[in-house]
């Protein structure tokens, strides 16, 4: 993740990558506008999705629980204000650029959506409760978050157990 952040630093994709690390879905970050930022608080209340005619349209978030406010770092909020937009390319371009970066950096390929897994795992490691993680990531229930993303949490626990066994 750090190598990807360094790779995208200063590019038009940096903000998109950073917001995906905050657990935003691609559709949510692509629908954001400057009006959604107040101070360091970002309001997630819409999503950019393809309709039946393969046209990009702005709709409400995936679920009622997906509508939320998140606090972002000074760095990200300042970056948004400095560049004058949050993300202005097509949703697919962020995934394409992520794949290019992964190839150039020689790191395994994973989709942008995996950043949500990272987000949930990271918050879990930091000691946040499943309910807090669920609300921050906009999952409908903590059960959905735990079920869908449990494998990432289990892998983190397994890694820690291995390290404890070695030392």
C-alpha cells in the first residue's frame, strides 16, 4: 500500500487511491464532488454506476447504511482543495492505473475493491470494534462486514500467530 501511495503521489489518481484506502467503494469515490467536503469531513451520499444503457449515472448509495460521513486526513482534504476536484476520470481508469502500477512495481495484482478489505483489516488491527468498522465502511450490518471480509482478518491473525510461534 505504501509503495502504491508513493507511486501515485502527485498524479491525478492519488486522491482516488487514498480514498479507496479509507474504505470507499469505487462508485462512491467517483461520485464525490467538492460540495461533499466540509473541513476534513467527507459526506458519502451517492454513487456513480452504469445503467442498463451502459451510461454512467449518479444514484444513491448502495444501501441506506452506505450514506455516511468520514473524517479524512489534513493531507487528503488539502489535496482535494488544491487540485479543485476529487476524482474526474472514468471509474475504469483508476483500476487500469492500479494494474499498471502493480506491474511496474512488481507487486501482486489486486483490485481497487481490495482496499476495502485492507481498510477493514487495518481498523480491526487498530482495535476498532466490528460495529465501528461497519459504520465507517458503510456496510449494512457488522455481520455482512465480518462475513465478507473475515478472510482478511483471519489472515492477519494467522500471520501474528506465526510470528509469535517463531519468536
